[in-house]
């Protein structure tokens, strides 16, 4: 098993699309169960969401890519850019 950081930065003006898609996005992540280790939005200086970070533990990169592509935020076209990086815990821990 390996950890991957899934990063998505929202398109400009994406707040309404993010809000409309959020319930489906959260349900999707919940359905992944213990594969999702931690996740949450990137915030701007005013506290608004401008992107997402989700850390998943899966078999390989292909599994992480499949999860990232099936995310309702990605399918709705919310993200201006996405990245997928292998990731490792060095300080602290994940539940």
C-alpha cells in the first residue's frame, strides 16, 4: 500500500460549483472508507475554499488516479489544475 496526495486547485469563480457539488464529493469520499486518510480544502486569506487536498492509501498510482478522476469535483470541472504525488508521513501521524 502507498500514500498519495491528490491536489486540485479550483478554477477562478468556482465557489458556486464547489458548493453545489460538495455533498456528492463528501459522499464519494465517505464511500471510499479507510482509503481516505485525511482531506480538506485549501483556503484563501478570507477563508474561502480555493482547492482540495486528499491523502489516500491505495495499492498503486493507478488506483489513486482512478479515485482522483472519479471525484465529483473533478467530474464537474471544478479544478483548473490537478496533481497526484506519492506521499510519506515524516512528522506526526494519520489516524
